[in-house]
């Protein structure tokens, strides 16, 4: 898995390269935390399916 991910940042209101800041394995799968280096906005992905950075 890469250390960078291009993702939309709602704080910066544009696409940014987010940095992987943490990763752990749990019963749901691999949990990865990503942060925007510009504004420190962060989100979590679990197995690439559950994404707290997605809008409803």
C-alpha cells in the first residue's frame, strides 16, 4: 500500500495528496488513517470499503 493517496479535502476544497499516518489490523480488516498535510483534515478507511471521508 502506498504512503500517499489523492483524495478530495473538504477543508481545502480541492484534491490533495493525503499521507498515511497510521495503519493497524483489526477484526474488520486493515484500518488506515490519512491526513491532509495542508490543513490536517483526516479520515479513516477500513479495507478500502468503510470511508469516513465520503460525503452522504
